[in-house]
C-alpha cells in the first residue's frame, strides 16, 4: 500500500508539472498573439462577430506566435536542464549529498558571508565498512552509505553543510550553536533495515573547532582527520575532539591492523565460530609455529577449516560438551585441551577464551593458548 501511495504521488507530481507547462505555453501564445494584433490588427470585433482585414495577417500572426512560444519552450527547457546539470555536478551520485568540490565551495561561501562564524569541521567514516561489503555484498554496503547520509541530514540538520568525501568517509561543517548534535550523532543507533533484516553498523567521528584550533577549512579538516585516526586506532564507534597531542599520533601512523596485531601477539591465538561446524576464522603465527604449520593455508587444508579436526580425537567429545555449555551460559570457562600437530602428534594447551557475538558470524570464541611443557 505504501509503495502504491508513493507511485501515485510521483504520477500526480508529473501530471501537475505537465499541466503547469501547458498553461505556461498557452499563456505565452495568447500574450504574443495579443501583442501582434495590437501592432498590426488582422481582424476586428463587431456586433455580428469579427471581421478579418486580411486573413493572411492572421495566419502569419499564428505562425509567429507559435514559433516564439516554441522558442520560449526551448529556452525554458535548456535553463531547466542547466540547473539540473549544475545540481548533479555538485552531488554524490549514490547519497545525493554534496561532493567534495561543492562542499568546499559552499563552506567558503558561508565563511565569506559570516566572517565571524565559529563551528566544527567533522570527519566521519563507517567502522569495518569493507567487512560489511564482504559479508553482505556491495548492494547492502551502498544502502548502508545511503542510510548514514540520511541520518547525517536528519541529526545535523539543515544548518550543517555535509558531503560524502569518497568511499565510506563523510565530512561536515556545523555552526557553533548546534554542536550538541555531534554528541547526538555519536549516540544514534545506526542500522539499515530491509525486508525484515537489520544490518547494524557504527561510525567513528573526529572533529576540530574553527577558528579556535584551525584558521582555515583545510587545516580544520586535517586536524579533524587526526582526531578520527585516534578514534579508529582505539575502540572505534566513538567521537573525539582534536587535541594537540594528536599531531604526534598522526605522525606515527602505521598500518597496525587488528589482523597484524593478532598475528604478532607473543601468545598463541585462535578465533573460531561457536555454532555449526565450529569454523576456524583466524590463527596467529605463534600457534602455527607451535603446531608445525608453515602457513594458515596449510592449517586450513589439514583441518578442512574446522576446529574439531584440530583437536586430538580423544578430546573432541569433552570439548563439544564444553562449547555447548559455554554457549548456553554465555560465559566461556578456561580449559585444558590436546591439539594435533602437523605430524599428528599430541600437544597439550591451557586455553582461556572469550565468547563474543559478532555481526555476520554469530557467537565466536577468541582463544588464547599456552603450550604445556613436561619437565
């Protein structure tokens, strides 16, 4: 019903636009005819009707009026198309927000109109956006971007100047009187809903105050980006204002991804799913070395990607019981377990795990393993 209502509204608007255009052209034609008849009358009204002076004048006037009306129609069409092209050239194709060039122009124009303006330049991006695309597909990823764009317009309001900077990154300028909206945006539960399916996501936000912390738009956005970097480096899904110490943090930027950090932890580490086939998601190099595997690919090939195939056969029933109990209580307890090395030898580990619910995976176990050595 809602879809039919929307379609009817679209059709109704098109009908009204067509009627307005037709009335405009008819009015133009009548005005032009009246002007021509005033300058050079082709007929005159009498009590018995109207009488032509020269019928050729009349049809000449009709042709001229028609041509001029058509010319007016062309001019109106090209002016409308020019406005549409100007609008499209300033907009992001997916979200309909301003693109970066148009954002710069609008901010500069605003600051020229309000030389004493104060506010915040904001940098934002979606946490783990690549993971959203990988898990759900790019069509869902696109709709997540559109959802965030709508949320930005709704929360930051029409006073804000907002743009999609590219990819999953957005930026905005918010006048000082509305800075509380940054906190509202940070607290907003971000979720895209389609066909009764929910796709939750989170964003990270960094911002810098203008002109207190930066004297130009470019400098403010650089500092806002440094604040965003600090948020991304720590917990994500948070909001920070720029502070001077963030300059040093930005200079030390390195690609310390979570995968790199886990891979190089000085302990053995494993991530696996709790439900279904107990699939292995990740193993760091320390565990691979302890079990005698040259690479993660070798481990996956030997086990079929299933954690139970990594467990020594005699320990599998007990571990299944433990996992089932942990899932039922929502609490993972420490345990001892024998794993199988690449040459099918038994190696005992003390395992401490944490059970976490992750979007796209369900319940997963983060497991730290310490090898037990006999004295």
